[in-house]
C-alpha cells in the first residue's frame, strides 16, 4: 500500500503543492489554478514530466472536471448527490467517490475494489491529507480527484460565507 501526504489547505490554493511519500520525500508537484471554465491543474513528477492534469468544464447544472493521464482523457468527474453523504462518479473509469468531504474522509471504489482512502493526519510539522492507495499506478489520478474534492469543499465554504455576509448586510440595512 502506498501512502501520499499533502499539507492541509494546500490543494485549493493557487500555489504549488508538493505531494510527499510516507518517508517525507517529494514525489509530485501540483500546479495551476481554479475558478473559471477552462482552468486547469497539472501534476508533475519531480523530474518535470507531466503525468496527469485536471481541466474544469462548466455546465448549466454545476461544474465537471475532466481528468487526463499522460495526455489522454481517462474520465469526467461529476457530483451525483450529497444526501445523506457526498457521492461523485467518474465516468469512463467507473469509479465512485463517497464519504464526508467536510472532514476530508472519503474513499474511491471501482465496484467492490478500493482504489483510494483519504483521511486527515496530524504531525509535528502540521496537518496533512493522507492518501492510502493500494496500487501506486493509480496515484496520479487519485491525487487529481483529491484536488477536485478539496476545490468543491472550498467553494461550498466560500459560498456559505458569502451568503452569511450578504444576510448580515441586508439585515443591517433595515436597522
């Protein structure tokens, strides 16, 4: 089983994000930006070779993300529903993503086979997302999925904060 670590609150930032292995050695670098249709993130090996990427595509009913591995589209991730828990599906791969993205705990399955499990881990150096991936060949796509889940969580919180601020401004205008 391979383990990869990503520092907490780095995936949704518009910065370079380093993905390390269990020994703390840098394995991948995730760069790019989110926010509008056409934005993309790219995942590189530490030697500079591109191994995976994510492209954001917008549709009438929410965002979808295309996932590429070695320049070939391997799937499209979309949100299916979020009650009683979050559930996402990656077409072409037949992967389901389910769990609690609010607490960064979820799993990816291909039917009964577990592809990845993500949870939080705390160390002296800070909080991290820990990705447990039984087959290391799935690591690039799994890291891309983790970045998308973090993006959706970040946007949920941002929309919630914007609504609260708008409600407060509206109530203050009537005082």
